[in-house]
DNA sequence: CTTTGGATCGTCT
DNA sequence: GACGATCCAAAGG
C-alpha cells in the first residue's frame, strides 16, 4: 500500500488491496489450478493479472510470490494523484474525485486497463508500480474481503485508515451475499 | 445518506 | 448452464 500506480500522465496511490493466496485460498481464481485465465498468477512476480467479471468489469492484481506459486494482490482503490482530467474522460459519470478510482473496476476503467494489459510487466512496462518514498500506513486497517462467498472470514483486505477513496466504509458494514443468490451487490 | 435490483458475458463445471 | 474478487441508477429518508 501507498505505492504509486502509473500509466503515462495518470498516477494513483494504492490505498486499498486484497490478498489472494492461490493454492491455499478457496476464494482465489488459482485455487483449482492453472487455467488459461489465471496463468499469469502462476508466473513471475511483478506482473499484472487482469480478469473480466460480471459481464462488464475488469479487475487488476499484482502477481506476488515465487515463480510457479500463484498468489496475487487485488488493487481495490487508488487515491488519484495526477492526470485526473484523463481519468474523468475515461469515467464520464464520476461526479467527485473520489468517484474516479474508489473500486477495483473503477480504477481499471480510469486507467484504461483491460485484457490487453493482462501479463504486463509492472517494473518496466506501460503500466508501472513505483515507490516514491511513502511507506505503508502504520497501522494499516484490515477486514474481511469484499464480494466473496468462500473464506469470507479471512481478514485479508487492507486499506489506508481514513482515506476517502477506500471502496467501502471502514465500518465493515457491508452486506454479505447469501448462498444461492446471484448478480447482486456484495456491498 | 441508504437500499434495491438490473445489466451482461467469460469462464469453468 | 450457473455464477461472479462490480457498478450504477432510481427511489426514499
């Protein structure tokens, strides 16, 4: 957390993430092994794993861990830093700055990240994660991950306390999707 | 501010 | 064939 996601003029500070531990984590896309979709998660750390969900949204993860071990961190929210005009252009419906990157599918939209960026090298590519000297929050806030049904008790969502761009209120008061329902907001 | 329900299609079973 | 690591508009307070 607090690293920068950079693409051209667009810069955002990572203020909310979720951890996904491939083989040991039933909520991970990699839990049931390698598939064409999740292959990037099994590769080298520092690459982008991008997936499509709900028939219309893209979400982006930073691949972590040793080559061959699938684990990743979902980017859930950014604080917009530079290039806000371009972000607004990509998200015409955003009324306030906090609407630009305050959710996993919002930030990919603001940064124009789609299938094209799946597997991108974040160390030297078009999309980059950079360290400008701001360390992680101490202490960081944490709670259950959003929108999953399995392993929902694990507190593997992390965020910067008090940041207005965090995708859900820090109260942790969000609805959990009952088993069997579909397509509704996990909120 | 909160609650509700619709949109929409790739992916894996 | 079922469902999802979501977002948004609409409506009520």
